[in-house]
């Protein structure tokens, strides 16, 4: 596949059930899904699998490897046969270097926030109050990221159900704290 600047991007076929990325491995590329779907998941402290996302055609995974030289933070497995476009860190950097310095700074800042949020969600669900706090943070992050014209609709659709959920979680915590 030829992108802008006539860079030829590698394609890969991945069969259903294959592991594409393993948590903890070094990463130097991201993948654009041309067809098929993948499951993104990690393991919690007890070794249980925690699903993070299901992605399909037109979506990208492994993008943190384009910005940071750090181990992979999740596993990715093909749910069905997939055709992927490989975007290497070097290709990404070549394109980023040609962009405005402000754009480069924003990309790095957004990547750091995503990592922080993922770590918060995965690692902080130890107490009921931490779950409530994390849920509130995720809600606020999503709300802030929405275009202005969608915010009110999102609030009206999600806020009542979110409050109901948080009330139930708090009641659960109080009930079992009193019994403990």
C-alpha cells in the first residue's frame, strides 16, 4: 500500500486466533486493520484477562509503539482473519518530523495521557471507592474529548445511568464494609 510521500507500507495477513501483539514485548510498529477484527486485552494482578477493546476495519492498534520505546501494554489477538497495514515507528517519525512542532508536542502529550488512563483503569480497581473515582475520571475524559455539539446529548444519555451505577456500587461497598 502506498501512502502519501510514496512510502510503501507493508501488509500482513493474520489468521483467526493468532496473537499479533504480546503484552511486555518490545514494539516498533502499529497496525491498521484493513479487514477483520481483533481483541485487545491485558491481564490483571491475579492473571485474569481484562478486555480493553474490540477493533475492526479502519481502526489502529499498537499505536503507542510509534511514540514510546516501551514494552507493549496489552495483548492483541485476531478474532477473525485479518489484513493489516504495518506502520513502523520510523515511517511515523518521518511523517511527524515534517509536521508542525506543536502537532508533535500534542501527539506526545496525548499518548502519555492514554497510557496513564489505561494504567489507572487496569491497576486501580482494588476498592469500591477507587472504582467510583476511576469511573468518574473516564466519564470526564470522554466528555471533554467530544465535540461541543455532542456533549449535552452524551450527558443526557449517560449521566443518569452512570449515577445509578455509581449509587449501586457505593451501596455494595457500604453493605460489605459493614459486614466485614
